[in-house]
């Protein structure tokens, strides 16, 4: 797992550096008639529509294949949260098909939600960009919270039940660095992408993120504090493995 992350990070950095060196005229990339700056960057760098099409097709195929992994991850998270009674209609979505041995209902739910979110781009690119920004903000926030709690526990010198793998003596320094990096990144992702700021180019991720937090707080007081007791280890014994 660690090796995979190192390889992926190195390839991503190399790809980003290559894009920055070949970006050419920034205004041309931003004002491209294709509406996708990455296409214009490849066209400027290669000078060939055929080469640009081949590169973009490669990227699209990569995104398609990665979608399967993302769908599997999101559906398992939804299933696990439903199993722990932190999800609406937990008994229904915590169901595991006895025939396929997978959470079919959770997969269908996540697929429908993903398709509906994809349709937002047809109505408003601004709203779609806000949703994608919200995904990144939520992603880093989900990392920031447990890392912060771990750092607080480390500073308090309380006993921590370690798993089979730890960061050792570098753990606290890495935790603090992660907290600083994530905090700065989250703040900058809330900034508007263009100047001057108008209603059309405003970054509404902060508004949606705040609304999501408010909804979560309301759900916690209405439902969560009565039903959610943390992760549930026993699955089959509690009757979630259905037909």
C-alpha cells in the first residue's frame, strides 16, 4: 500500500510538472472554445489534433477505470455506515446479497447519486464546480479530524492502542505537518477561482460545505445520538447478511 502511494505520488508530480512546462499561453488555455483547458494545453504542446485526441482518450479511459474503484469504495462506506446505524434506513442499506456477497442496495444508491450529481453540470457549471470542490474539502476534512484527535492524544501523553503498523517517533511531527497542510489546503479551496468575483464565478463550496455541516449537526441531535454507537464489528451474527 505504501509503495503504491509513493509510485502514484511520484507519477502525479511528474505529470503536473510536465503540464506546467507545456501550458503555454494561460489566457488561451482558459478561454479555449473546448471549455476544457487541459485539451488546449495538449493541443498547444503537440500541435496535432490527432495526438491531442489520443492523449485525452487515454485520460478518459483512466478516469473510467478509476470510477469502478471509487464506486466500490463509496458503496462500502455507505454500507458500513448503514451497518453502524449512522445512515438513513440502516437496515435496508446494510443488507448484503447472499447470492452476490456484496452490498447491492448500497451500490445502487451510490450509482444513482453519482448520476444525479453528474447531471448538475448540464444545468450549471458553477454549481458543478462547487460540488467537486466540496468533495475535495470533505475528503481532506475527513483526514483532518482523526489526525487532529490523534495529535491531541499524543500531546496529552495518553496511552494509544497501536495497530500492527505505526509511524514511530516521527508520528507526532507527521501529524502536525498533515494538520497544517490540510488546513491551508481547505482554506484555499474555499476561495473564489476568478477576480473580480461575481455571482456566476463565485465559489459556492463554502456555502454548501456549511450547509452540509449544519445538516449533519441537526441529524446528530435528531437521530444520530440515539442510534449511532460507533463501528459494529459483528456483521453476519447481527442478521445483515440477507438473501
